[in-house]
C-alpha cells in the first residue's frame, strides 16, 4: 500500500512477518480490522492519504520493550496511564496513537472505530446459495435467498477462520424493475438472507449480484531498512480486489409447487399421466384437467392430495373415463393450504386408448422447435414397458437436466424442456432405454 508519509517520528508498526492470525483475540481483531480498513477506504487527496497512514498506525502494536510490547494499541487499558484525548469515543482507545492534526486524527479514528470487529473476503473464498420457501400468504409468496461465504485457500494461509462481519454489497432486481441496492454483513456462519415477496401468479425472475472487496497485510518494513528505531513503518499489503457473483432465481420459485416434469402416454384402455416436482411448500392438493385437443374448455377430472415434500415428489394418475381414439390435452393445477389455485403452464397431448403394438421400435425424434428459446419438446417411442432415462448435456459432457428417469409404458411420449435458466449455446439430449441409446443436438438461442 503506497501511502504518503507525514512527518511523524514514532516507530509505529504492525509486527507480523507474515501477518497470520493467532489465537490472541486482540491480534486477531487487529489483523482483520487492518484488512477491512485497507479494503474499503480509498484516499483521494493528500489529507486522506495522511489520515489513512495514521489510521494504520492506530492499528499497530506497542513497541516499548515493556510488558505491553506487541499488544495492539486499541487493546490498551486507559486506566493504566495511557492518554485518551477525548475528541472521539473513549472506547476502544484509538487515541493512544494521536495525530496533532485534529481533523486528520478524527478521520482516522472514525475509520478505525468502523473497522474493529469487521472482516474481509479473501482470494479463494466462494459463496453458496439457497432458495428457501416459499411462504405463502394469500395471493403473495415470500422466498428467502440465503448466501453463505465459504472460506478457501487464502483464508487458510492466514488462518482466518472467522466468517462474521464480512461486508457484501447486494443488488436485487425483480424482472425489468430498477435494482435495489443494500449492504449486508455476514452472521457468525458467514451467511446473509434476503427476503423477496411477489404475487404467486405471474411472478418475475429475480436477479441478485453480490460484490465485496478483499485486502490483507503481508509484511512491513521501516522507511530506513538499516534500522527500525525512530523510523516509520510501512505496511506491504495485498491491494484491494473487487469480487462479484451473480444469480438468477426463476419466477416459479414463488409458486407453492415447483413442477419439474409432466408427461402422458397412451395405454390400451386410456391415458396414464406422470409428473415430478422439484419442491413443494404449503401445498394441499392437485387438480387434473382435460379437454379435447385444440378445443380449450378444460374440465376437472380428478383431485390428488399433495405430498408437500420440500425436496419434491413423483405422482401418477390413470385416466380411464375418456373416449377411445380421441386426442386430449391435459394440464395440472395445484391448490395451496390457503386455497390459492395455480395453473401450471404447459400441457401434454396424447391419444386416448392407443394400442402399444402400434409402436414397434425404440426411437428418439428431433426436438421441436430447434433452435429454441426457451422451451422445446422432445418425443420418443418405446415398443414395450421400459426404464427410460432422458438427460440434457452441455458441450463439456456435464448433465444439466434430467427430464425422465423411470419406467414408462409402451407408446409415444413427449416431454418439454424449459431452458430459461441456461445460457445460450449447444446442448445434447440423450435417451437410454433397455439396450437402446440415442443422442441428438439442441441449439438454445436467447
């Protein structure tokens, strides 16, 4: 840290080579406060440059050869005779290092009082995220977005295991609305929580960006390295580093039920439906609706109790009250404990009562549309009941979605993939059933 050197003669300095945290609570607070001070304060003129160095001296250690040698200044007991000039709050006793220029001294004291007890992000740290909820209240739902700092290699090198009071600047944007800005400090577990409330029907996606800064004292030297007496000490430090992370939380997070997949297939005597949820909260039951293909006017044909599992569930229903040879559209609605009814977008279309013998081979059809944005439909056939796995992969071969993993009956099947949260690019969809495997390409254009 390159600072202008005001004409001071005291040999204040941080006596760490290198600056690694020990179990001493004062020294621990000293180093984390010093890191916070350097990360979040930027001198913009000579006055602030002078005051910044004074602030660093105030976070230095006593070097008097006595019983307090090496103790940080702000850990002094003023009752033992050390001065307190009284122009700032009396605790901690930051004025035991005093600059005769009162405005400069006050500037430094203000920054020190703000820094003590704080900590910083360090290179190698990361942030985990979780979406908790929703909690439904009438026509609105609230989700809690939880972010937690995970310490990495940089923190391990300096023995900084503390997760509390790391500053995070947050930008939260709902849909196309202007972003809201806020500052958070992590709790003892390194976490912050942001609550977002939206209407259950037609909620927008929410975009969150968290930014922070890091710095750390590495070593110190005297202005005249030939002697450490009666000279100033310079702190060599990691220059402040800006780090930002971004997330997108889809609008379906505000639904009491997050639907992950919905499929239908013909049987000899009707239609079998299957659907999978990724999460459920405050759910009471499902409603299954049907209409003749393309004619609209959905009618309720069944109600099924919800499992209300926070980790999701699998459901099935056999429709045996249709007209053989008729093509039907099916859709799902969930009703929560407060009676709020949510119709899930997307329908499945299937022929009622087709015979499995009409399908004689395994096949994977071309997805339609392709290219697509953001949804496409993937169809396949199986000539007999079989365990089917249908997955989406990115260019690196990493599975990014699982659309089907279970037993299906013989016949034609279609399933929709919603890639709203995926970046544009090339993907592959792969079907495995019995001894049959097929893979085809998808192109997502946003």
